[in-house]
C-alpha cells in the first residue's frame, strides 16, 4: 500500500511532511499575535526561558491583557 500511495501522489517518503507539518518556514505565532494587538512572548526554544516567559505572561493576564506564549516543542 505504501508504494501505491507514493505512486498515486507522485511524491516519495522524503517529501511526506509536506502539508502535514508546520515548518520551513517555522511560524512565529508571537509575532502574529502582536500584529493582532495581543502581547506575544517567544518563540521560546530554550527550556530555561520558559519559566520567566510564563511569569511575565501570567502577570499580564492578571492585569487583564490577553497574551500568547509561543513555545517550540519537539515532534515525536
């Protein structure tokens, strides 16, 4: 079935990620949020930066502002 699928769609396994993953280019959700007038924090790539980002975001939410925290995770 796998080879029939590749033949039918005329693309190999090396390009199976197309249309199923969000990469190349990676999306900067924090920048998109800022464009909508919402505070955007991130993208957070380093786990050491997560706690300070969440503290900042929580303080802003408690002040009544909407916030988006963009955290990059690893796919499985």
